[in-house]
DNA sequence: ATTTGTGCAAATCGTTTGCATCTGA
DNA sequence: TCAGATGCAAACGATTTGCACAAAT
């Protein structure tokens, strides 16, 4: 194993431990897929498919568990755009999304770009947790 | 039957016919619940429960069908805030929502109040269908 | 050795559908 | 009459869970 990869693994292991998660093989490999390259969007099904395609042995149940654990640990963010599937985003920073309805795909919109103004004060005894903006787009009908 | 109620029923029947829907007993009664009073938010389950509680005989399957038909007819609008349930809103005008995460309830935010700026141009060949803003709130932790 | 995680299959939840029966026009 | 609507129960797809086994500390 190349030194660089090993160190990356150690680095990832630390992050998992810090989140109170044991660095198991499955979690390390999934974390590797998610945290290495650039940001990505996924569903449990798609991540499982990618993992299996990449030779990683994990069950779908473990993928679901892992996605939720990572989300709770702040490594991922859940995006609600479709009533029938859950999407996850490796970009946990301030940003919003385009949702391509024909394809079921997400595209990030930088948080600096977009602004929401005029939000009324929340009802008494409530605090704003987050503001989500979804720009639903579809293929132009020509 | 009081004259006023009968006329309301006739009025509703017209709206249904205009939407290409036969004014059946179930559809008229559900429409009555939805279009009479002020705006309301509901899930299929909650509407079915309310209908049954109000003495209206309908099956859950018909409630689902009706909600979708009404939505397609523009009488209702679907709101996506929770990955596991579909919400519907009798307010089909321009507006947004608070979503109380602890309770799973929605509160309207008038469209005039809120504004989203800085939305980038959608990708080539895509048109913006709608912009949804969800202000997620939760009970203040004291 | 003890605790925690994994995989599988069964269970669950919201939602949709097939089909026999009704109902409105 | 008869296309369209309804209700029920079975089917569904996404997600969760129970439990025996495996792996991490």
C-alpha cells in the first residue's frame, strides 16, 4: 500500500473516532469514496451500487446505517428534494441546490451566490434551524 | 339541505367538471373539506383521518388518488419537506413554508414577504420550474 | 473478553395498483 | 348503458430492524 493512501486512511480513521465511530473496513472504504474526491451527491442505492462496482463489499443495510451515522457526525448532509428518496451531499457547507426533476440529479449552488431575504420571525418558541432553497429545473421543452 | 350549502356543492361540482373530474360523492366531500375554510396543509393519512372523523366514507386509496388528481388539476400543491411523507397545501399561490421539524407541521410564509436573489442561470437546456424555500424551525432549547 | 458493527432476510411504512363492484351521466 | 370511480387487499419500493456471526478495542 502506498504511503499516501495509508496516511489518508489513518487520517480518516481519526475523523471516524472523533465522531465516536469505530473505523471498520466498510466505514473506512465508504468514507474514502466520499471524502477523497470532490463533492458528490448520492442516494443510498447509488452509493451502494458504486461501492460494489468499485469492489467494496458492503451490504445495503450497512450503507444506510453509515449514511445516517455520517450525517449525524456532520460528515454529510441530507437533502430533501424528492418525497420518495433521500439524497446525501458531501458538501456540508452553506449552499443550496438545483434539482433536475427529469433526472433526479442535484447541482450545488454556492452559498455566497444566493440570498434569501424577508423571512418572517419564526413563531414564538421556535428557532430557525436552516433555510433550504431548491431551484427545480427541467429540460427546456422545444 | 340549506340553500347555501347546496349552491356551494354545485359550485364545487363545476370546478371538478372543469378539471375533467366527475363530481362523485367522495370527491365532492373531500373538495368541500379542502376548499371551504381557510388554507390547510395535510398528508394523505391526515386527510383520510379527518374525513372519516367527519363521517365521510372514503378509502385511503381514494384519498391518495383524489389528492393527486386535485394536484394535477391545480386545486392543490404538493410540498416536499420530509423525505418520508408527502404534504399537500390548499394554497396554490406564490408562497413558501416554515416546517416545524419536531411536529411535522407547515406554516405558510406569504410570497410577498420572502425573496430569493442571486440564483445562478440554470444549466444549458434547463428552465426554472419553481423555487422552493423551506425554513426549518425547531422548538427552542432552553 | 467485551463491545460494537455487519449482513442477511424479514418486517415496516407510505404509497400504488389490480380487479371486482358500484355509480353518475 | 357503461366509461369512469371506488374499495379492498395485494403489491411495491425505500428504508429499518432482529438476530447470529464477525471484527475492533
